[in-house]
C-alpha cells in the first residue's frame, strides 16, 4: 500500500506543480509577500502612531508581535485559496474531465488514490506558501534583527495543520459533485458565508465563541502573537499570545476536520460510480 | 480466465441501461459487443470494470466479485472505457510509467514494457509531450497503450477505433488481430461498426435496448430477424414492412457482409437480417417511400 501511495502521490504532485493553478497561487502569494514586506519596511517604528484611537491599546504591544500578527493574519487566508485551487476540484475534476475512466481502472485501492492526491494537494499548498513564509522571515530579521522562534514556529505548525484541515474539507465537497463549479462554490459558500455568518451571529447574539468552526480555529495562526480574534465581535481579548489551551483546542478542531472529512471522502469515493 | 455476468440490471435514474444480462466469457479470443448508440455497450463494460455498480446481479472474474476484489481484478485487466482523458500536465511516458508501476513493473522491465506498448500502438513519437497537447487520436493510442501495459489477461476496449483516422483505425484492427493471434487473452471490445465486428471477432454479442439480442460464436450466424407480414400501403401513402405491432422498417442498408442487410427500424434500433426475397421487396418499398419523400 505504501509503495502505491508514493506512486500516486508523485504522479499527482507532478500534475499539480506543473499546472496553471500552481502558478496562479504562487503569483498571489508573491503579491501578498511584496505588499506585506512593503508595509513592514515602510511603517516599522511608526505603527503605534498610525493606529486609530480605538485601537491605540495595540500600541502597548511590542512592534515585532504586531508586525508578525499582521503577516500571520494574511497568511491564514492563503490556504483557503490554495485549497480551493488544488483540493476543491480534486475528485470532481476526475469526473468532469473524464480522467476517472483511466484512474479508477488502475489496480490501486481508491482509498490510496484519494490519500495520494490529498497529500499531493497539501504539499502543493505548503510549497506555494513557502515564498510568503520566507519573505516574512527575511522582513522580520531585516527590520528587528531577530525573530522570536517559539511563536514563529508555533504559527507555522498551526498553518500546516490548517492546510491539512481545509484541504480535507475541500476534498469532501469535491467528492460529492461531478462538476468542478459546484465543488468550488460549495467550498467558498460554506467557508466564507456559512461559517462566517454562524460565527458572527453566535458571537453577537449569544457572545458565544464558535471555536468548532474552521475559520474561527484558523485565527490561532495569528493569535500565537496577539490573542485578538478578528472573526469575533467580543470585547474580551488579550494583548498576550494565545494560551496553550487555545492552541490545543484549535489543533483538535483541525485534526477532527481532517480525519472526519477524509473518512467521509473515502466512503463517498469508494461507492462513486463513473457515469 | 473466466468472466461471469450474472443477471445484471443497471438503471440510470428510471432509464434502464441493462436488463437481465447473463453472459459467460471463458474462451480466449475477441468478443465483440455490437449495437447502436445507447444500446448499453459502454454500460456493460463499466459494470465489468467496476466503474459502475449494477442495481441487481453481479460480475465475477475468476470467481472474484469485481466490487469486493477490485484491485486484484484490475491487476488482470487492461481497460479503455469511453474516449480516454489524462491529466494534461503529465507526459504520455509518465502515464505509461504510472500504469506500469501500479502493475508491479519497475526499472528496465518497465522501460522495456513502455517501449513495447508504444511500438505496437504507434504512440512512441509523442510520448514525451504533455498530454494537454495531444489530439483525440493520440489520446486514443495512448489509452490503448496504457491498457496493454503489463500484458493483461483480459482486455476491455470501448470503441478503440473511435476518433482515429482511417489508417489508424486499420492499424488498431490489425493490432487486435495480432493480440488475438496467440489466443491467450480475452479481448472484449465494443463497436457499432458491423464490418469491424465481423473481421475481428470470435464471438459477437448484439446488445439492443439494454438486452442481449443475439449471442453467436459463429460470425455468420447473425440475428435471424424475420420480416413479418406483407408489405402494406399505409394511410400516409408510404409502403412499409411491419416487423412488429409497434415497429416497422424505416431504412435498409447494404453491409459489407454479402449475406446481410442492416435495418434501421422506426424506433431507431439497428438490426441485421439475412438477405432474402422479402428483404429485396423491403428495399423496393423503402425506395418507393424515399421517392415520395424527395
């Protein structure tokens, strides 16, 4: 099984990194890196003065954390785009482009096919975001002379867990449809409209933090610097990094989404008919 | 080698694609599934290759259910179902290498096998291009090469000459004959071209409206569809031969088999009939109808 997994993985990864989607994501990442680097260099040492009065409390945070929070905040949305490009059409495109007639008649278990393609999509997402991480590191070292290793590595670790979770979640939608457009729209609508609406409604009406929603959990990527959740309308926030229990909670959410989505995807694909 | 199709029914929604199919393939040779578009040929191949699940019945290959032992079954099979499509950013050689490696080939053995299948399918000259740049015919050749890799015991080819230029189609027919020469494989292929079926087959199965209409190992022993009833002049002014209460012959065409005509019925079915005086009379009646039409 493991040798077939590697064959499937490398076959799909080749197709991903040579694809137009990969270069589009790379361009988006480079643009985001350039803009954030520009902001970092241009406004370093002056961020406190630029903040509006209602956010003046942030000027009490050390500037390195504030800048890295900004970098991580932008970084946490990149996996959503990459997963939409790589994972949303993962299964549906096999049906729509009729490659399923070839791939599903190869002597390999469908679970291995899904897992191999999933890992290839995750790798492609991580590789495309590496440019941004590199730019973040270079900018932070250039401006501050150092980067505090613990929160930086923790943020990266959370980012990787989030990539696994959002990719698995997108794979699930992809397995349900035979048309890419439906898979794209469902992933986008669920993540950007349903999750955000539920999150905002629960926080506004019940002051409840819907920690179990993927978009909410993904804020841990920036909250390891300053514990402000930008998706919530709640007043209690901390200028300190998120505590270990919050990191643990978000990690658990990511892992549950990953495992549950993949298991459901396996079940759907195993029974999927090629029409 | 044994393929056993037992009481298979397949529906797409309420549309019955296959009904009560019972077939047994155990002798090596070319088995052609012949029939008009929509007869259920491709659906039958999808069921055999586990791409589709029947609502009722089962398919067993060497005693193994194709859904329960999918991987083992696919190891024995080389398939080309529907017009093949591949990942556009992958080169043809990488596709063959992938298929070969999943069949357990590696190193020099894999390289030699790729060279063997690309030689016999004529795909060697474009294997190092990305599939996105392939024409329909090139993809078809690559698909056949991928099906042949690993020299499988059973080959399932769905309209392999479709989309290929006439010379290419002749080459593929020659290839099928060549593969059948040793009589060590079961080659199941579909076509709606009767001449192709006659030339290549050891056994012909005619599917129509999802049912086996005819199954013959003697290729000269085709459907004996008897024309029933006299030629009548109907109120619309045309003369038809009725073949059943609800159907009449719409058109008669010559085929390349001297003894047979091809009939297209008013329901769009295609049937084959031995030439006889009745058929000659039918052809005349159709001519009368056509004269009135034009």
